[in-house]
């Protein structure tokens, strides 16, 4: 029988080779236009593996010839590796603490994971090879003790001007870490520490020039940030599709967008690129929302995109917003009540991505109103399509959109014939969709029956309930936004 040390050494070597292959595939996919994205997945074998301790089930030779949108990259780990790793850490811990090892024979009879802390300590990890550390982390991705060590190792090797190796080697090393994270997040898709570590990795790649917008020619040392995000989205949308309301994944997407558009507020060219990024991102998330229209995290992210685009508009047109901010008191309220299209010329055709308005001889270019109209249409369609419970987030999204429109300065308000009175009448129509005959009467959401809340799934009463609550919230909002007649 092989010793635990032999099992660990062989498994660490095999895993490192697989990560090397995966990093090469990722780089090839990102750099080759039209190439399929790579979808990594991690699993643990219940039966002993015949061909190795850690194996990749993908036929790497066929990946480049694939015409599919993505290619699977599944990695499987033998359960004996986890047991051997756990035994190693228990014995190392006992030796460090001077504890008798008389109970070490029963180690393998315990659970085959490393969750029984404090067996994994920083002192033990500091004496291990990086490949063994990676293998140990794979056996327990939830253990956060590995994160500081991996950050320090990457800082020394990649994220410093004095790091060992050339830029191409550094990029390959960083991509190995992304492959590793893809494997972990396929296994633990909601784990906060992994998404935070991924954001740290992405941010440092941008800071040290591994990701850039200004690729004028093929570069061995950097990647197009747009193409990288296409690969990154492969993991993100799998996690979002399979695990609804994945808050940590959506928060990572927020942070990634802010990192990508970090310098947009001080550079006009980068602001234009940021607007394009947000437009593309909004289309992707809108398609996701149509399929998962009960996902609160997705609808919250759409509202976040609108606010980010609004911030870019304010920076682009700072002259008008500064002038607006200098007007106070009754004068400003009067402007809101009387400002309309005849005070400025609107230059916008159907399908345009921006509003261009000429106000007092100055051109005002706005991107946020176009996204606002798209999201308002989305909420209207989704509310009409679904009457059952579970879609409250669509109503909350619409309320946020209306609030945003009502609080705009006159010059930047979306030009729309839809008024707050129309909105209230629209909500009242849905509030009236309440069945009063038959068994549905007994299954209203507010019924006193013990199981009414769950058994009323599919009833129109949910639409009525949500619309009534929305109308109440809208009226409360209007009390604090006096003078805003049009949306």
C-alpha cells in the first residue's frame, strides 16, 4: 500500500500539470477570436481512480476544434487523496503540539475532509511546497486559512515589478490561479471568501497590466479585458443560473465593473468605453432576468447599472448639473414643474443608445434615460407575464426606476409622456385582479387559513397583493417628491 506522502506528492504533481494545461486553454480561448469558453468543474470520486490521483476528464486535443459555445474542463479527485491529506495534517499537528499519536490509527476512519480544525495551521502550511498547498486547499475550499498564504505567494511571484520570471510566465501563473478558482467555485458557488479572492485577483491583474483596454497588437504579457470578461462570465452565469440569488457572485460582478470602469470619471475616452461596457452588461443581465425573474440579486444589479450610468452622465455633463445644483428653493421646484421638451431640442431616434439634447445652446448627451426606458419596458412585460408569487423583485425594480426618474434634475429627466397619474392607474388595474369566486377566495395571501401563503401559488391574488403594496409605496414616495408630474 502506498504511503500517504507518496499519494500526496503524486496528486500534487498531477494537479499542477492539469492547472498548467487549463491555464494554456484559458489563454488560448481568450486570445483567439470566436474560440469557445472553458467551463471548469470539480468533483470527488467515490471509487478509486485507475489512471491517477487527480485526473482531467476532458479530451484536450479536441478543445481547439470545438464549435460549441463552451467546452467542459472537468477535474476529478480521488477520495483517497483527501483522506491522505487529512492524515498528514493531523499527524503534523500532533507532532507540533507534542501530542501522542496513539490515536493516529483511527484517523482514516473519520470523515474524509479537513474540516476538523485546528489540524491545518499556518505553521504547517509555511513548510509545504506551493503545489502541495494547492492540493490541500482543493480538499477543503471552505477553509480560509489558505487565502493569506496564496495572496503572499502571488504577490512575490506575479504582482510585483521584481517578481521572478518574465511577464509571460507571470501571466500563465495568474491564469493557473483563475483555473483553480473556477474549479473551487463550481464546487462552492456561494462561498464569499472565494468570490472576494477572485476580485482581489482581478483587481491586481488590472493594476499590473495583465488586463488592458489598449491592446494594439498581440501581446504575450497581457490580455484584452473584454475578452477576459467573456471567459469570466462563463463561470459567473453558471453560478447565477444554478444557484438563484447568489449574492456573493453578484457582488463580485459589481466590484468587477467598478474595477473595469475605475478611471472612467477622469478620462473622457474611458467614460465612453465604460458606457459601452454597461450597455453590453445590461443586455446580458436582462436576458438572465427574463429567465430568472424572481432573482432579487439580478434586479438589484440592473438598478445598480442604471445608477452607474447616471454617474457617468453627470461627469460628462458636469456643466449642466453644476448649474442645477446652484439653483435652490422655490425656483428649482418651478423649473421642475414647467420644464418640457420645448425648452430643449431632443435628437433621438428609435433604438438610439443615448439622448442628445440641445439646451440653451449646449449639447447634453445622456445614456441613462435609454437604459431606464428599457428597464421600464422589461418590468411591464414581466409583470404581465407572471401572476404567481415569487416575482416581487420585479415590482421593487420598477419602484426603484420610478424613484430614479422622479428625482432627476429637469435637464436629465427621461423625456416621457407617461405621468405619475398613469403609473398609479396602471398599478390600480393590477391591484383589481382579484378573484372572488371559487376556491381561490380561500387561498388569498392574506387569508387566515394556516397554509394559505404556500397553497396560493399561481393565484392572481398575488398580482393584486404586489400591485397594492407597490401603489402604497409609490404614493408614499410622491409625498416626498412634490412637483414631479412626469416620469
